């Protein structure tokens, strides 16, 4: 999904003020101009996550600055881990554990400091409580359920910290649905925003459940031409792929693979793209999307 003008305007607004506090007005102007140049030079051929990688390199080169969300990542991993047993208990007692697990996983996508710097724990908990009654394509839910039951290999593309615990719940539910399925999880290859890495997967115990693989990049998505050969091979041989979040959608959409996208529309561009209100949830297969 290539970047559009609405997304470019949002990136410029958000990242032109993301720099050290004590710099001159001249340096601020140079930095903003450099972002504009990146957007003009690369926007025809790259997705938003790939452009954000270039802006991160620019910040490092100009200011020796990089956004550090380590404490936020640890906090939300710990918060959701403290809720894991209760949420799993809710799943086992629900009328449809798989449907509720899908709901939790989509709701967990709210924890995204790239799309929203003001995450509300109260809103998150409210949405988790509403996960059983989310409005999304239930026919697609049944398609995914049927595919999981007949598949041998599933690849799960994670997105954010905290959210990775709700992903873990969904993975546990998938294994409950089909104990014979082989699941491989792919995480980011380096710190970027509050996206989950190997360290985060280990912190929440995901590596004790399934195999976890670093994609080798600091891109907040899954850029197929940039990820490791190992991860590309996993995706090429997957019967079904579950892709979490907006960044993975932007880098994967149009790939032609059997991908089910699970995400929350957390920005105006995604809300208009899917013709849904802000913070609506989406479950859609690649082949059933026309955007």
C-alpha cells in the first residue's frame, strides 16, 4: 500500500516536531526540509513504514537522536501479562473461544504509539471488555476458522508491545482449535516505535509456545524485499498468514498471499480507507479487499 497525500501530511506534521528540544530555528527548518525531501523523493515507490525508517535515520544523522519507548514497551507488556490469566479464563468460558480471541487480538492493536501518543488504559480496558461484541466481518471470521482447521503451517506477524500478549492469547486459541498446526511468529528485527522484538516475545513467554523469528529490519511493518531469507521462506510456505496492525497492512497489502489482516483503524486515513468510524476493527483476507 503506497503512501498517499493524506498520509504524507500526517507524517510531516508528526515528525517535523520530533527532535531534541534545544536546537536552533535554523536546524529545525533544515530538518523539516529534509523530511519534505524524503517524502517527495520516495513516496511514489515506498509504503509509510519504509519512509518512517528513513526519517529515523535522518534523526540519528542530524541529532544523534532516536525515539526510545523502552519503558512504554515494558509497561504495556507487564500490564497485559497481569491480565492474561483473566482474559484466558474468559476465553475458556465463552460460547466461542476463537471468536473472543480474535476480538482480544484486534482490540490489543490499540496500543500503538506510532498512531497515537496518548494511549488510554481506561479506553483499552473498556474495549477489551467489549471484545465479544465487536462489529466486523463475521463471514471472514468463519473463513479464517475453516482455514486454520485444515492448515499445516501458519505464520503470525506481530505488531506492538502489550498487544503481543493478546496475540499470544489468539495463538493459544488457534492451538486449541487445531493442536496439529505449526505456528511461526515473526517480530521486528530492531527497536522501532513500540513494536515487538525478540526480547519482547521472550518477556511475555511467546517463545515457550511457538517458534519466534526476527525479520531483520527496523521497519514498522513487513517489507518483503527487506526481511531475512528465513522469514521470507516462512511466508512463502505458509498455508495461512495472520497479519496484525496498520504497518503490516501497509507493507503486505497486494502481496497476493493468503493473508488475513487483523487491525484497528487508529487514524483518519485508515478509517476512510475501510469506510469505518475511528477505532473500528477489521478482519479481512487479502483476496476479499478492494481498496
